C-alpha cells in the first residue's frame, strides 16, 4: 500500500492531531478511517509494522491504533521499536486485538507502552471517544511546544537586543564624550577671534579716532553683535551640558523652585507689577538641578512675554487626570499662533522678533531636553494676544 502524503505543522514539522492506523487488513483500515471521520483531518494508514515505522520518520502523531496480530512483525514488536525512538517514545498506543483477552496478553501490551486495549469487533462510539481524547491532548501539547519555542525565540531575541543596546550605549557615550570635547574646542576657537574683534572695536571706539556719529554707531553695533555671538556660544555649551549631565534623583519641591525663581525676576525688575500664583506642596521625583533649570526657563519665558501687559499674571500648578499629574506654567502674555507651535522647542527657534523680546531661542530647547531625560513630555497651547500655557509631565525614569 502506498504511503499517504502527511500534512505537517508549519512551525514544528508535526501533525498535532494526526492519527496513525496500523493493520495488515485493508478492510479493517477502511472501517477504522470511517469510524474516525471528523475526529482528525490527518488520518494516516499503514499496512504493516515496518510501514508504520516509516510513517513515524515523516511525522509525529497524537495517537497510534496498532493491531496486535500482524505477520512478520506483530503489534508488540512494532510498539517496542516505536518506544525506542526518542520522538515517539511517549506517543500513546492503543492496541487492537480480536479474541485474545487473557491477562498475559494485556500485561505484555502494557509493558511495551500501551495506554489501552480495544477488543474487536470494535464499537465505533468507544473508538471515537478514546481517540478524540488523545487527539485533543495532541493539539494541546503541540500548542505548548509552539509557545515554548516562541518564548525561547523571544528570550534569545531579547538577549540579542540587550547586547546590541549595550553596544549602542557604549558607542553613544563615546560619541557624547567626543561631542562634548568638540563643543569645548569650538567654543574656545570661536571665542578667541571674538575677543580680539571686541578688543579692537572697543579700543577704536574709546580712542576718539572715529569722529562721525555713524562710525560710532557702527562700532556699537559690532560690539552688540559680538556679545550676542558670545551668548550663543554659551547657550550651545549649556545645552550640551544639560543633555549629557548624569541624573541624580531625589524629591524636588517645584513650588519652592518656582517661588524663588519669581522672587529673582521681581528683584531684577522691581518696577514691574506681575500677579503670580504658585500652588504649594508640588513635590516630584527627579534631578533637582535640571528640573530647576527647566522650570526657571518656563517662568522666565512667561515673565518676558507678559512685559507688555499692565495686568500681567503668571501661574504655576498642576492638574490630575487618571492619576497622572500634568504640571503647567500659564501666563496672559502675547501668546503665539499654534500653526508655528512645532518650532517652539527647537534650538534657536523664535516666534517673535529679538528686538521686541530679546533672547537666543535656547531656553525652550533646554526645557524639552530636561523633561525628555525625565521620561516626560512637554507641549504648549496658546492664542495670539491671550497668553500661553506650557505643560509637562514627569515620567517613570524620574
């Protein structure tokens, strides 16, 4: 009898619900297949013990129905050889026997690994009931194998990812160190010619050699531009330090940070009348130095952009949603068009002219770096002429 084609599981090469029928009588195999119709889509027949062993080289099965009385190699010999193979050592075997009902036969069958006996003539309901149990167990076992293999693959992938991440972190640390060294070198190289230009401009201005008012004004513009360039260099170095500084986590009283920052702003401009409101007791877990830098930048921003209002107002606080706090700095200043909000947190990006509101555009970029390093997000909402709200969260890394 030609061996049927065995369908395999794509992942393991197994037929999880397969049934192998072994009998030397073709009529018996036909009858068995008819009894088991619908139990399993993979029913394979073998006309001898040797053919059964060949089928077991092609696939694994949920259960084997094995006739005892067969020429050349009987069911017991076949079962013993099946048990010798690693892959089929635990495959359930149900013996099919005719008139032999004595205890000795049963003992021999169980000794070679039988799980049950079915006596001919077979009762279809009994056959279907017993086989269906093993088919279902086969499906469950195959699924467990698949899940175990997926888990093993996931663990291997996670291990590979960890190794890759460590290599990337080392590479990033090396590049950050190189970038920091480069920044300091560039800073030094840029400052030297600036200092010389500033020295020549000041000497020329103080010497009285420039007689015209236009020349004096031009020299003043040169010195102002030099000061701005120096400030830009300082801001670039400052941003680099904020990005690479090590986080040192502890409880930070943001309310106290905000109060001190606003007191400092009032002392710098005692003539301004600004209404301020700070929610007390706002404690977070984070790097105190970096969070102070971020909050001071937001409050300085609010102070600056309310300078044209007689009723200027600034508020610091938070609101909670689903147990998560969102902190904010709100002002009633000039605001901005939300169409340009995406530019706010980029280095040197400005939405107002520097003649109107001075600055280098590095403050909000610094805020974003600090908040991101704490695992949070920062965003802004505003309307022109109606003020702005800068909101941020502190994530799990802090």
